[in-house]
């Protein structure tokens, strides 16, 4: 019999929990993507004015990449305390950190005012953004994944994932409106600050909603078992140690799975603002509008892909997305090169539809790999450590390849190479769709000989690696 703490809340509570997670995640991604868009559009002029335009863009994207470098550290710190103290508390902290850093960017002096100190301050706030986002993702998806309705976990846990396109939609929408209403001179002089300052209002709304939800019942039950073992003088290992001991294969699988997903996303949504405005000769407004339309479609298809993963499994849906992105890369750039707005919209939209097939099942897939008392750490480490090699340098590498070769062919090959890594990782993974999160307590999920479930046994036995069925 499950203890009362492990009983899932009634289905009526789940939409409220999903909404709280989604709204907070949307705000955090808005803050993060806003920086990427501004880096492509104005930061080269404001913070690196002495460099040539494309070099200034490279330097601007370098500060963008710094945020990714801080994400693994955020994953370690937030994962550790999230597995010890709970998901909800750490999600509140991450929201405040991200919002504060973004608001601070809106107040920054530029190079014309303080010289070299301007890009230094910009980089410091970008580090805070990355640190906060490194801890946000794992907690947000776990709060939904662990609240019940296991039969539709792929669908429900995909909703926090829609925070990425929702944040992108919000960021691109605000920037698009400002560039349409303001002249280039006004936008460069002061208009770019408005979206960053708006983050302060959004954070207050997100904080109010996020504070209204309860802690995950699965985590509460696991914490009670851990406290009982500590009372019996048993030693509870730190979550990071437990992850590396029992789930190292799963961490590697998660890192490999993210390569194509992460690289393709930032090429399609961030680098495209550079490529469309330089190589294809399109206006900034046109490029932003294409991302705006495609992000709306992306938002809609993510829950659909998540629901499909509940029917046919996480791995098949993920592979559809990875292979689709790889096959689309050459048509993607060919359509943009036509210089037509309609073709640009098709290119970005189809790319994000395939990306959604990877991104939608990711939340449930990664959650189901790890034991409850190390799930925040495991999911966050697997997701965020790969971002340093994947999303962080993606716009930077793509811009450098364009500068060196003057063509999109090497950029397409770069994304396809990432797809191959992801296909290998998914091929090495085990299907997780049937796992019970209350019983996944130790051992490796994707290692040879592992099974999808764990025997019920006693609570103490369920926490041991040898508690898996033969």
C-alpha cells in the first residue's frame, strides 16, 4: 500500500500545477532568449562598437555562450539542493535570480558610457542568467512529472517544455513590436532596454503563481524514507555521488540526446537572425516575424508530440525529430537563400516542428531515467552539461563558419553531425514509457540488463540498486 504522501493528487489539481510550471518556465526562457535576440541585433553595436560588424556579432554571441557555461554549475547546485530540500523552493530561487539579472541588463551602461566595463558587466549578468536556467529546467519538469497521471506523463510533462517557444514567442514578439514602432536609431539608443525591464513585472506574476503549488508527492515520500534511514544511522549519499554511481549511463544518454536538439534549436532561432539579415539580405523585422510565427507553431506541436510519446514511446518520437532535423538542414538554408518571407517562415517552422519531436518527450524521458532522490541532479546534469558543447557554441560556430566559407553548407553539415551523435545515444537508451516514478530508485535505467520497473518490496529495499527485478 502506498502511504498517503505518495498518492497522486486528483486530476483536477494537475492543470494548476502544469500552469504554474509553464508560466515560470516561460518567463525564464523569455529572459534567456531575449538576450540571444539582442545579441544578434544590437549588442554588437552597443558593447563592441570598435569591431567590424561580423566580428562584433561573434563577440556578442561569445557573451551569449558564457551563459551556457554557467548552466552546468547551476545544474549541480540546484540539483543537489532540489534533491535535498524539494523542487518548489529551488524553482522560486531560480526565477528570482533569472529575473533580477535580466532586469539588470536593461539598466546597463553601454560601451559609449563606461568603455570596456560595459561588456564585463554584461557578461557577469549573463553568467547569473545561465546559472539560474541551469537549475530551472530540471525542477520545472519534475514538478509536473512527479505529480501523477503516469499514463499521460509524456503529454503533461511536455507542457513545461512549451515554455521555450512561449518565451521565444514573447521575446520575439516584444522585439518585433519595438522594431516596428521605433526607428533603428531609437531602438539602438534606448528601445532595446524595454523588453529587459519588462522582465521585472513578469517575474512578480510568475512568483505569485509558483508559490501557490505544492511540493511533489513523490519527492515527499522519498524524503520521508531517506529521513527514516538516517534515523537508523544509515548514510544518505549526496545526490551527485549517487547519480555518478548508479546512473552514469543515463547521464551520458541524456547528454548525447541533447546534442541535435540543442544545436538545431539555436541555429534555427538565434543564428537565423544573423544569416537572414546578412547572407539573405532580409530586414530585421522580417527575420523576427518568421521566428515569431514558427514559435507559435512550435508551441502547439510540442504537446502533440508529447501525447504521441505516451502511445508509441519516447525513443521513436525522439528519433523522428532527430532524423527530421538532419534531413531538413539543406532545404532549410536553400529556402532562406531565396530571400522570400514565405520561404523563410516555412524553413523555420518545419525545422521547429521536427525539433519539437525531440524536445517534447525529453522531460518525461529524462525524468523516468533517474531515481527520485537523485532525479533533480541526474536530469539537470544530463540536460545542462551537454549544453556547454551543444547550444552554447552553436550560434558562435555557425557565425564563424559563415564568415570563413561564405556558404551555409558547412553549417548544415555541423547540425547533421550532431544528429548522428543523438541517434547513437537514443539507440543505446532503453524505452522508459512504462516506468513508475515511485519505484525507480537506484540502478541504471539504460544499462545492459536493466528493466523498466522495480519491484515494490519495502521502501528501504526500493532505494537499493539491487532492488530491480531480474
